[in-house]
């Protein structure tokens, strides 16, 4: 037993300390550094200037306003889809769920660009259909309402997933008993299902609010042209106009952003405290309502919503990529593949962005998988308070806005690393480490789910036969968790490949990612190139999601988000 902890699970003595060290570097160190710089700014009196600046209060107001409105919209759409797809006998649940979750996987700046191409007087698609507003009309999306609408579209799937998880555990026998007592479907929904759905609705609202607060892509494309700044876009502009006070200022702004997010989570906690939502008896979503003639209303309604959330913006994006310039109507004479040729074969910047994003996403997905397997082994074999604290610390970077983590890593690596005297700031490595921190929780979840389903007797038998830790890991554990590991790699790759918020602050010449390239192309007026690059990214996202769909039958429940 030499070299193993005698805790009944025969972990190597180094394993849990290794996991703790990784969590300290990826989670504790950047957040502690952010706090220190913020406290330093307070001590030096620089905070007074930041807190009294009108731009801060304007950005805070717009952040809260757009986030609250966006959360309301995401609740309306997400709850409608969750209730209908989970509790009714509506047809085509699989495709509806797949397409509804798709906007969550598409980068927010792509969503914003697609909607801009779909609306307003210069829309190539509307011009081709001869229904464009007259020239000179304002672009309706360059407004608080436009930002909030797209927040709602982008984050409605988060509400859907949170609520659906709760609906899956509803008491079948309670619903059936109410029906046998003569209660109408409306009465059952109002008196049983809705009260028991509250935790999922509140959790979905909190996740949506935090995601809205930290969203950079949508307010950058829709807000900056209308001089509507949220806290993430204000931090971005502060870095663009770098001064000696920038680090202290952005540390304070990042802290305020984090506090708004935490306030949202605390409201969620407060709303659920003191309420007991445990259910007794058989659970399962087979407690379904038969829609009957209501099919004629609800089925077209869901497909109609999906058409405006997905299909119409995508067609507009394709139209924007096929015309030589924004505002030119799409006709047989104007259609051209020039933008795609430029993106794929001529533009060195976009080629670099493709290589950087694919390399970063691949390295993040595979590197985190190795760490996640070891962390999942350590955390599922230990059931003490320390392991629960470590699990919580892994979750924090993912639950905080990306802009906060980006600022934290800039503050950690702005100076050369002590002893090594190596500077990561301005290199691709700082983006990679920030990705490791932000997406660790995403990588870990499917693997932990798979570990919980493993029978420990298999590994115990191998251990008693003299097999060492790595032999057991590679011969028994890895083959059994392989499908979940594959899902983990695809999920992290998808999210990292399309990320913008973190890389928007951390990129420098030569380290542009796809998200940054789209934003820069659109910002410089090359909307046809931005649209072409966005079309390619959407197609890549769909292919990756279809790969997950193929893997789904071999995965633990809940790993593929959109699967019923």
C-alpha cells in the first residue's frame, strides 16, 4: 500500500494535493489578485474618480436594465418551450429541443450580426424581398430594447435547461391522483406543476441574469454604435485607451460587474430559502398533458419562434455574406462567393484566427480532460468538506462573467512570472490559461456524472490483484467513461472555439481568435467578410452538436443538454 492514502479508496497520496494546486492556480490566484488590486485602488484614492464618473453609473444602469429585460424575455421563451417539450405529447420533441438549444452554442457576436443583417433599412435580405424600411430609418436593434431582445434569444435555452431538469422530477402519482379526482389540466398545472416548477424557473432566471450581465458580444455590436455602454463594453473601451490608471480602474469595474452577478445569485438563493420542494413518490416527465386540438396552435407556434430565432437570422447572415457590401440587395446579379474566398484563402488575419481558435479550443478541451479525469476521481472518492470546497472553487470562474476573469488574468500576468522571469501577457498562453480556468467546470461535469455511475467493485478487484493506479485508470476507468469524456471534449471545444468575452481583452497581434476576428471585421465595416466567417462558424457548431447527438445514446443522462 506504499504511496497510497488509506481512506478506503486507495487514492495516490499526490492526487488530491495536485487537484488542490490546480484549483489554486486557476481559480483562487486570479480572483485574489483582482481583489488585491481593487483594494489597492481604494487605498490610493483612485476609486473615488471611478465611482464618481458618469460613465460608470450610466454603464451600471444599462447593464442592470438590459440584463433584467433580457432575463424576462428569456423566461417567457424558455418556460414555454420547457413546459411544452417536457410535459405534453407535442410532436418532434427531439428536433425542437436540438434547434432551441442551438442559439446558446452560437457566439453572441454572431447572433448580433445576424439580427443586424436581418433588420433595418440596409438589410440585404429585406431588400431582396422588397420589404426593407425606407433608407434613413433607424436600425431598431441599436437600442436598449434590441440588446435585451437578443439577450433573451441567446439565454432562453439556459432557462429551458434549468426548468426542464426540475420538470423531469415531477411526481407522476401526484398528477395522476389530481386527475382522478376530476381536476382539469389547467387546475393541475396551476396547483401542482407551477409551484413545484418554481426552483427551476428561479434557477433559470438567475443563470440568465448572470449571463446577460457578462455578455460582451451583443452590447459591443448593438450598443457601442448607439453610445449605450454596459460594464463589459466600458471595461473594453478602458483597455483600448490604456493609461497608468487603467489596471486599478478596470479592477474596480470588474468587481462591480461581479457584485451585480453575485447579487443575482443571492436573490435566487433568497427566493428559494425556507421553501421545501422535495417530492415524494414516483417521478418522471411521463406525467404528460395530451394537447388534443391545441396541437394546431402550439406546434406551429414553437416552429414559428424557432424560425425567427434561428432560420431567418441565418438566412440574413448568408445573404450578407453573398453580397459585395452591406446594403446591396441580394439578386442573381449581385450574388458572389468573394467573401468566402477572401476569408478562406486570402485573408491572413482570418486564417490566423481559425488556427488560433481551433488550437486553443483543442488544447483546452484535451488538457482539461486530463485534469478533469484526475479531479473527478479524487472528488468522487472523497466525501469530506474539503472536497466540497474544491468543487465549489472549480465552479466559480465559470459562473462569473468572462470579462471579470479576463481582467483577473491580466492582473496576474501583467508582470513577468517571478523566478522564471517569463511574461505571458500578450501571448496566446494567457488566453489558454484563462480558458482552462473558465471552462474547467464544463469539462468536469460529464466526467463526474460518469464516475458516479461506475461500480467501484471493478477497480477494487483490480487493486487487490496488484494493479497500480495508472494501470487501473487506463485499463478499467478510462474505457468505461470514454463516451462522457468524448462529450466533455466536444462541449468544451464548442464553447472555447466560439468564445469572445475573454479573448477580447487578452488578444494581441497574432493571437486573434474567431470571435475577435468577427468583431474586428464588423467594426471596420467589412460586414460581408464578418458574415461569411459567421456562416462558417454556425455550420461548424451544428456539425459538433450533431457529433454529440450521435454519441448521446452511450452517455450518462444530462450530459447532452438538449436530449429528452
